């Protein structure tokens, strides 16, 4: 005998070789071998019942679920503790042995639902949400509350525990009883939009062709104005932009590479192939050469026959989204583009640009309106000729124009190529001040062939852009900020979907002469088609500029002011900077009669810019120039006796009689008898002429203009003693200049007039009263005659 024959498997005292029932399951070994059960395993099918019990019950000892109702035989009979040979990892004990079902009848209560359908987890207990396999009436229940009884749901194949079995936003009963759609198929017509959304949109869920007739196709924006928008774009924009600024501040190429990886990572990919309409939705086209912000161009052009090049990599997210009610698809979820730009300046008036973009990667989200996109390829090329009309290289307003074309070389059916040639016509207006330029671009884009996709039409467009480029550090660091967008040319701004607006912001670092490392981040503001919620850009540009940018003949390498031409006035003409006030006296050279000699500011004709030693001096302040004053240190006594000699004198004792008899007996030439006794009065703290003052000065001007012998007029300004002495001196000077300016307007020879202020030092009335102050706020005159009247 073998070792197995002498063992006692069931430990009943009889060795296997003589024991007719080795496993003691009340079925002989011979019978078990005949039945196919295991003579040394009490529970061959591990259902909790021994083979002998199953023989008595006439259940199948080789099938743990004899009636195939989803509940094991032992569980249906309330077994909680199976035989020693039962596999406990397989057997499900009855969690409620007080209830038992029929293991040979799949529907114990004959309610139309199998016991396992009612006891969904097969544990023998009626759990929450389950039917009772012993209650014939619970098949008539509506467990999920969808309007269909459980028995009916079982018959049509829906889930009696889920009111929307196919998750199409329609309850099962509504689909069966009202819409007639398939409750087990979320998209009955296979058109791409689930039945519930079609019902809401008013389209026919049985007709595939109309699913997208109410669709709206647009871009995105950072504010999340639609269901697809979120704050993610704004956060990504802030993160990328902050990193760009830090990288350029630290001049770190490694950090820029990390930022690039972060930008690409923020644009999640998908996998599939695409077949979509032929249309180029790309909104961003880089400007050519060094005279640009990002996409915004300025009126300046590259130097004659000077080539330039750039390689830019830019990415965008959510630039084309389809929405039909609650149904939403990201047709272009993200896109990364490598753009090569080449060009050359022509005759210092034009430049020719060639823009060649290549889509490195392009992905869409889960779409049903089209096959999702997941590949790269060519985008339409752009050729442009830019011309300068008004030159503002040294500042001011500039004007330029653009003429170009888009060439349909982009891959068909990938939203990156138009079916025909496009024509570009644009105007550029800008204003330049030093290292800052503000530019406005208005461009028409004419498509020779329109194209449509569902409800969207891609036709002629009007693009608009406003940019500012600021030189932060001369020839080293720049900052570019711009807004750009587009709308329909034939019907501008008729809808949000047809009108777009983006913002782009970033620095440019000229780390080697003519080579710039550039980086920018942007956000969508108005979600027209082609507008992403987020955009980033990095790149390298080589664009040599003019060797003499301001055209003053001094090369930029030696020019301290490369954007301001030297004024070549024989004063510091080799530093390259204009000198607006050579003698630094505060009077601009254009108004300075002596631009290379400082004004003395002594109260005598201080506005002419010349030192008074060369024009007019009056040391004794009597109104008679020193070169005519016989007593230049002693002021004249104005008493009618020899007042023109400039000396202090007293009247002779018989002067009164002599003057009367002289006037009575002698004949004085009227042309030599010119007396300017007029006085011009001013209001308190004012140098403005009153109407009365203007009338007086009109009469004075008449006297002066009608007398050919007038040689010199001293215009003497005065002030009262109120206020500080310095302020009064300045006020009196302004009053004298006001009178001089008015007389000049009345054609009095400016060269014969000298205006000066005496402050409070020559009062008309020497008193501290209001009446005295009024008399002292004045301008009076001293006149000298020449020719036959000299000395009279």
C-alpha cells in the first residue's frame, strides 16, 4: 500500500485504504469518483455545503451557484460556518441567516428579478438600496425613483438602482416614455452630443446631423467668463512672468530653460489623429527685425542691406473651444510653435520679412465633433514688406505701412492653414521719445477663400494692436508691453466670438551687441476665436542696428546720446549730445542772444541771456546807462534841470522865472520836447497789465513811434515795500518786462528799450500807507533823444 492508503484523511479511525468515505461527507468515494467530486474534499465547489448535503438537496456539488442567480448555494441556505474543507477566501457567509432563499430557483419570490439582482452583493442580507428576494412585491418598486419599476428596468436592461443608467442627463423613464431615446446609450443618434444636452439645446437626439447646429466656437480668456474658463491661466501667467523677470535679472540661461519646461508642462497633451477644417486660427504673428514690441511693429526699418534673424518658441492653451449648451470641447487644447524669422533692410526705407512657423505639438481635448488632434506640422508662412513714410528715429511722430501675404503651406485640416492666399494691408503710427516708443498697428487681412467649421466662418479680418517698448538700460535691457486682437472686417465687433484681445508682457536682454534673449507671458482678455487663456514666449534675436542711429555723424560707439543728434553749434560738438543751454544760464540757446556767455541776472534785461557788461549797465540805478551817465556813481536828480546828464544837481535860484521866460520867448523844436510823464500802475503782487495800463502804453507807444529822434528808453519797474526785498525786486523786474513786451507789440523798437527793476528802493511816495503803496506799484520811463535833440 501507498503512504496515502495508510493515512486516515477524515480521522475516523479507519485508514483510507479501508474507509469507503475518506472525507466523511456521506457520499462514498466510489460515488464521488463517479460524480466527479473530490472524495477527499467535503465541499468540492466551496459553496459552504458538503457534497453529501448537496446530494440530499439535489443542488450541483460542482457549481457554487446552482441556479445561476448570483448568490452561492450555501449563502442562500443561511450557512454562516461552512465545512472544514471550504475555501474561506471564496465562500460568502450569509450575513442574515434568518432569511433563506431557494438555491435551485433563481427568482425565489417570483417577482421577475433574480435573487442576485435583488441581493446585489450576494451576502444574504437585504442592504440599503437592495431588493428583498423573499418579497414578491418589491419587484414592483421603483428603487431609484426614475419612474420605472425595478422589474421593468430589468427587462430593458437599465439599472434599477440608477435613475440615469447611461449618464446622459436624462432619467431612464423620460427616455423610455417621452423622448424615445435609448436609456442604455448616452448618444442615441451618435452625433456627438449626449441625449440630455440635445434635449436641452432643442436639437433632435435621433438625428446626428443637427447636434452642433447651435454650437458656439470661441477662444478662452483668463477671467473664466465661460464654463471652460478658470483661474489656472492667470496663475500660470503670473508664475511664468515672475520666473522670466528673475531669470533676466540674474542673467541665468538655466532658469530660463526651467521656465520653458514649466510653460510646456502647463499645456497638457492628448493622443489621437485629427481631421478638421482648413483654417488658420493663430492670432499671434511676431513682428520682424529689431523695430517691434512683440507682434506690434514700429515705423522704423532695418539699416540698408542689413540682414536679421530670430527664433521664437511660443505656446498657448485653450485657443479654440466649442460650446453647445452644457456640452463643451477643447478643439485646440494647447499648441507649441517654433517660429523662424528672416529679413533684410532695403535702401534704409524698407524691410522684407519672412515668417516661417512650425507647430512642434498641437493637441485637442476629448472631442466628438471631430477626431482629436495630437500632431505637429507646418503653419502658413507670412511674407511682409514694411516701409517708413515719416522718419522719427530721433523722436516725435512716425508713420509706416505694411504690405504682405500669407502663403497656404500649412497642414490641411489642423486649424493651422488657410485654403488660399491671404493679403495683408496695414498702417503703423508711432511716437518715439528717447528710448521709449508707443506704436499703433491697424491691419486688414483679406482671405481669398473663406472656410467654415460648424457654425464658425473664417473670413476677412481687421487686426489691431497697441504696444509700448521701453529702454530700461541703454543698449542692454528693454521692456515690451502690448495689446492685440482681431475682429471681422465686414462686420466688426458684432460678437464676442468674432472679436479677440490679448495682453503680452516681457523683457528683452541684449546680452551681446545685436543679440537679444527675449521672454514674455500673456493672457487672453476677450475670448474671440484663436485667443488662449494663457500664452508664453521665449526666443533669441539677432538684429544689428544702425551704426549712427540718430544720424548726427558720430558713431553710436562714441555717442553719449545715440538717439539724440548733436546740435553742432561749436560747443562740445563731439560728445553726440545736443546742448540746449551752452552757457548753462537757464536761458535756452534758441532764446539766448549770447548762447556761450552767461547772463548776469542783475535786473537789467535778464531775459536776453547776455551779461550786462555787453549791453546795458546802470550802477547808480538812475535809469541812465553808465556809458551815457556823466556821474555813473551818483543818481540823477529828476527836477527838470539837465536831467539827461545823470548827475545830482539843484535848480538855479532863478530857474522858475528863467523857465517861464524861456518858454515864453524862445521857440523849442516840438520834436525835441518829448516828455514821458505817463505812469503805468499795477495791482498788488501782480505783473499783469490792466486795461487802463494798456491804454496808457498805447499812448506812450504813439509818442515814441512818432518821434524819429528817440535814442533810448529806460523802462523802470517798481514795487511797494510789502513782502521781502528779494521778492519785490523780482516783481519789479517782471513788471518792467511786461511793459517792454507790450510796447514791442506796438512796434516800438525793442533794441532801443531796456527793462529793469528797482524793487522798493525808488518809491514815488515815501510812506507806509495803502495810498503810498498804490502809487509805488508802477512802471515809469526815462527817455533820451539823439540827433538834433541831443543834450536838450
